[in-house]
């Protein structure tokens, strides 16, 4: 059984540690500065309406995190939940935690969300398989970005 709770000030350092781990995996295209992660934690803790960070615990041990952001899409005529990052430490993967995370997401947000969206790298086949089992399918838009960091 896992518990899923919002990030607190007390969890900030472990959140940063977990993010740094995540960005070294094949799930991410590149690493990001610690400062960005710290800013994200601060925004989540202060209650930014577009962001939610949740810590995943198994038997009171933090095993991962879930980072969500919220937007609106004219294409679906409603709110969109972006599953920005789902990270479960390798030693806890394959134990059904990912499935429990999706159960939590759907139970918490299904009444208002019209589209759930996430990104997955080609190399992250295990995560892609989990997402497909949850009903996700490939969205055939070419993504483009302009970063002003």
C-alpha cells in the first residue's frame, strides 16, 4: 500500500534528490539545474494553482514523486492534466506502485479533466507499457519548444 501526499517543506530536499535521479535516467532527455528543481518545489509548496507535486511513500519510506501541471485545451473543450514527471526509484519499480498512482490520479481528477497528457522517451519502454495499460495512446503531434531559460 502506498500513500500519496502533497510535497511539504520537510520533503523538499528528498524531492530534489529524487528529481536529480530522475533526470539521469532514460526517462529524461537531459539533466536540469538543481535551481530549477528547487524553484519547482517552492512553487508547489506555496500552492501554485498550475502545479501539484506529490510524494509517494511505501511503509513511510519515500519511494518517488509525481509532478502534475494543469492547463486548458480548446481541442477537447476542457481542462488538461499534464503528468509532467512520474518517478519511482528503481528498487521499488515492478511492485504495482505505478498502477496505484494512476488509480489515485483518475479517482482524484476524472470529474473535471478532459484529457490526460504525458511524454515518454523512446528508450523508456517499461513506462510506455504501463501508460498503454492505463489507456494512453500515442498523440501524433510533432512537439516543438522555444525555451527562454
